C-alpha cells in the first residue's frame, strides 16, 4: 500500500467518514432516548390516529433511559389515565400505540364496551362530526362513535357492533408498576384485554403529536 493512498484514506476518514459516524451516533441516540417518530401501520387507535399517520413520541415525558436500552437513568413522572403512550408489547415485543385506561391499583372492567374504572362507569358523549369525517363515508355506517372521558381527558372512541371481539370482561386489578392499555378502536385492537397489564419498563414515552398524510 503506497504512502499516498494511506494519506488519502486518512484524509477521507477524518473529513468525511468520522464526522458522518458522529452524526449518525448522535441522531440515533437522540431518537432512542429523547424523541422519536413512528408511522402507524394499523387502525387500532382510530378515529384518533389513522393508518399511515406519523406520531411524535416524547421519550423524556416520564424518564431518561440509556440510549438503545430500557435501563432507566432518572425518573420524574408516570403515565396518566387517558394519555396515549408508545410501548413494547409484552406478547411479541412489537412497538404499539395505545391509550392508558388503568393505573397501578385500578380495577378495570368492561361490560358490552362500556368501560368501568374502580367500579364507576366512564362517561360517554356524542362525538364531534369533524372527527367522524376522518372515516371514509362508505365505512361510517359500520361504527358507533362517541367521546370517552377518562379523568377529564376526553377523546374519541369507536366500536363495531357486528365485529366479534372481547367486548366484556370481569374486573381486573392492575398490579403495581403496571398499566392497562386499550386502543380507541375498541373492537379492532390487540391490547391489555389480550396480553394483560403492561409493565412500566415497557412504556417508551408519550405521543405528543400526530402528522397526517391525508
């Protein structure tokens, strides 16, 4: 190997590859520990979040983790009832977007898609027509829409009366350091009804914004 080639290689590394590598490490660390964005592939959070929407995730909402791990460095908050969170599924490790409906110690029950928290029925009201219009016109007749109020946090939900799903279950007490999560598309969501309450360490961060390509 010639001296000239070695000099060119060293220059290329110093001027191009090394700075690029530093940028990649910083960018990856930022997305791993501070903030991230994810495209939503399913409709489990409709009509709040549609298929193909991009959500922005605040990974500092609850704690600080070592980049590329789930190891917690510092903790200052916990998910609140009604918040939308990103988590790793206890079932298969896939990243999911769901709404927190039950906190540690809560008793959660579902009766024909009517949610109960600690023995009290959650309040439901009509849903604004502008939200319903996000659903294609030809599909709207299949769903029932409403506004669900979880501890003052109001959000849209929808059910599909003709679709087989887990519409009822007996009261479940959420264990310490766990959270019960559900999708807003109640009859088309793989959530805590199927894989149980989620350990706090599986929660990545809070969804703080949605960008739609529609």
